[in-house]
């Protein structure tokens, strides 16, 4: 794994635990609890901002595309995307400086399907 900065493609994804909400249930989520599944981590910098709202709503509206490639989608702030394979290795990474350049759900689901 890289000694500096976030992991790169091919590095093991570091485990982490963050608070979250899914299906109305508020609890702590740990990356390792999804081991064995593909995980799309969608980072966004600001709640209720135009770009981030557009990004998260796009993923919500096209959630079936992620389910169709057997991936778990987790939204986290700040903005960037990396995809973790079932083996815990980072398989894809996209870092955007502004929300206008987020990856659309169909593009991400195509990447996940190839993993």
C-alpha cells in the first residue's frame, strides 16, 4: 500500500468504520463487513450542494445498475470514487475536484461488471 496519501489501484483498501444510514437504519458501517462483495465508495464533498445532490440522486435513481453487477454502493464525503473488489483490493479509482465531473452510475456499473 502507498505510504503517502490514499490507496492506489492494486493496493489493499484500508478498513474503516463510519456512521451511516441505510433503509432508515442508522448505525456504524465497516468496510470489512462487505468483504466478498464488490463495493463502490462514492465520496462527495458537501451535502445539499447542487453538484453533490446531482451525483447522489443519480446513484439513487440508478441503484439497480449497481445491484445488477452485484455491488454495494456506499456514499461518503469528500468527493472521489474508488471501487474495491471482493478480495479487498482497490480495482478502480476516480478523483474529481468538482462535483460536475462525477462518474455516472452506468459508467461505474460497467467498470464493476468487469471486475
